[in-house]
């Protein structure tokens, strides 16, 4: 699989499909090809996918003893897009990757055509408490040996034996200390954004998702029923249908943004936000535009 030099890293990524560029970022401890496995067959029918391993994950080698924080991941995304020659692109992120996409949207909104942000919060709790409990390497080895083995298989060949333990501790520490985004910063994300959450997400309560939705100038909110944190896996068809509906609804705006033109007027800031009906009956039928 290819690597590209960006921000001092040899970034590992996978490409699939053809069409407008769509960069997909994964959650903590995972890889993009795994987190987006249920979306890849559909999304690559309409987009050229770039499935990217974050630093310290999968095939992107990084020793977290040399530092780890959210800002590094945002800078990595910018450098990756530059290295790939992508002036503008679509982006999608789950959990940790969603934080990267959301932060990038507040800092570089002109570079994104649209964004999908799934399973992330801008509040400190309950994310910190849940991360400390679930991502404790000692607990994982003691109570979930199968997951420990999977983490070693996923990260060990490139990062080194046992590197996943340091990675989890570094990520948990960053979640507990990273500066929180302000309402002013969130208002900078003036682009079409789909927010997607499971109704049983232990990291992000539904009311937190609604609060974030209200602070973004042009967002849509999907609360997926009977779903935990990994909404892309627990309800893949519903998530895929929501993404398809979102991309159809924002096609004109995305094209204008790609051409650096003024997107079609959606009214005053905040007035364009809508809540997607999770049944999506009128918009379903295909996972891609």
C-alpha cells in the first residue's frame, strides 16, 4: 500500500474508486480500512477514497514518546492534502478522526467541500472518563485478551511490539487535556457538515450532539437508533443512506466550493441546520449520489 511524505511522516493510505476526493479518517486504535469497511463498497462508486492511517496507527509509523496531540493530527491532514495535490476535498471522520475533521473545518473551511463528523463531542465529559476506563491497556489485557491481540496485530508490525499500549495512554491523556473548541471557533466551520451519532453512544450523549449541531452554521444531525459509538458498523445501511442524502442535498454547494465560488445561499448562519429523519425513506435507495 502507498505511503506519502507529509508533515515529517511517511503516511500510509489506501486509495479506491474514482471521482471527487474523499479523505476518510478513523477512530483511536483502529485504521481507516477497518472503520469504514461497510462504507467503502458504496462510497468508492462516487468518490476517490483516501483511507488514511493516523500517526502511530497501522502503517503510519510514529513513536508517541515524541509527542501526541490533536493539533498534530490536524496538521497531518493539511500536509497530506497538500502532498496529494488536493486544493479542496470532501472529508469524513469517525471519533478521533472526526475530531480531526471538525478541527480542520474550523481552521481551514475553504479547503473542505463537505464533511461527515461521526461520534465526537466538544465537551470534556463523559469522553474523558469513558476513554480512561475503556482504553486502559492493563484492563484490556486482563479482561479483553482478544482485543489486545487484535491491537498487536494491527499496530505491532509497523509501530513495534507493545506500542499500542503507549498509544492508548497518549490518546487518553490528550482527550483529558486538549483545549475545548469555543462557540466562536465552531462558527468558523461554514461548510455543509453531517453529524452522525448513535443514540446509545457512551462517549457522546444525544443532548451533546444536539448542542454541537446548534453551534455549526450549516449542519445536519442524524441520531441513529439502536446504535452505540461505532455508528458506521452498528447501523451501516442507515449511515450510508444518510451520507447519500447529505451529498445529494449539498451537491451544488460542494461544486461551488470546489471551484472557489460562493455556494448557493442557505440563509443566515445557523438557519440552514436540519435534523435528518433516521428513517430516510424518501431519500434512500443508494448509498452514493
